[in-house]
């Protein structure tokens, strides 16, 4: 490798859509545990889940089972794999984090009825709430990432997050995806770069996710050096219907520079 692996962007695969497909028949097909093992064996650096109160995709037993898959993989392989649990930090979410002890908790401001994550935190409005949540998560020695929209967050709010003890922000990349390869791309990307540099200057790590795919991912990571992790689910699963999941994951790893 020409670049240290510690500086390279890691791929966490969000398996929510596999759970959605399984739940449509209420049987164990696809088998999330087996897919979790396969995804890691194909080179992914972690698994992401986003359980919601209505259990429409990932369910509480899935979180426990996939956490065990990650622990099992780490015990038998020579590389560290991470488990990331996204969600609105309700009492149930915090209880789940304490039970499972993932590597990372990604906080999103979704109301229970949200179809998917569709906004970043209003840090000013939610500062006291986030302060109490981060305090609880730090007791569990869990890395904390907070979902932010580069078009909504200000530098002072990034500083507030750092002061609260947040470790990373996750750049909400729907706007980037929507504007990719359009005349708006330059201005949009400039806003992402500005937000990312401000966060990095404060010592915050960077994650990114939402609507990233094989077409646009390379542009994002080449323009914003130092992204620690991308979490990709919907596009990856859709692309897998055509290419097969193993090939798709290896394509993403190639884009990220992990293979040629």
C-alpha cells in the first residue's frame, strides 16, 4: 500500500435492506447472520444496523446476533471489524447500546415514523439533550458519531459537539448524491469540504453516508481526504442484485483503495 491503512476510508455495510427483504415473508431468508459473516469475509470493515421502533427491518434479536458475528470474526481473524448501531437516542436505543456494547453509536434525529434518515441534528436546539446522551454513551466506552447536514450546521455547532465529547460527525450525503454530475456539484462539494475541514480542525473524525454508490463515492473521498468510514446500504444492496454481493463489496473496496 502506498497509503497507510490507518488513513484509508473503511467500508461499513448497512444490512437494513436485507432485513426488510426477510421480514416481507417472515422467514429466515435472507439469513442475516450468514450474510453478516459473508460480508466480513469479502473484506468489509464493519457492519451497520439502524433498528427502528416498529421493527420494519432490523430487530432487536438481529442486533444481538450480528454483534456476536462481529465478535466471532474478530476472535478468529487478524483484523479488527467494527459494529455500528445507528438510531435516535431514545431510552430503548441507549439500553440496547449498553447491552450490546458496539464500537460506535451513530446518533440520528429521526422521528419514529421516518422512512429513512433525512436530516442532520439541529445542534443548537438539541445541545442539552445531546449532552446527556453523549455522557451516557461515554460511560460505555462507545465511540460517538453525530449525523450532520453540512448545509445546516455552523462552525460554532461543530465546536459544541467537540465540547460535548462527540468523537466523529457523519456527513449526511444525500445532497451530494442528488447534485452529483450536475451544474450544482461544485458549490455543493465546496460546502462539504468546508464542513469537513472545520470538523477536522477541531479534532473531530469524519464518517459519511446516505445515497453513496459506486458512481459517486470516488469523488467524495478524493475531494475530502481523511474520511474515516463510509456506511453504505441501500445502493450496495441494489447494485448486488445485478453484480452479486461479493463483487459489489469488492468494487467498493477497490474504490476506497483497499485493492486494485
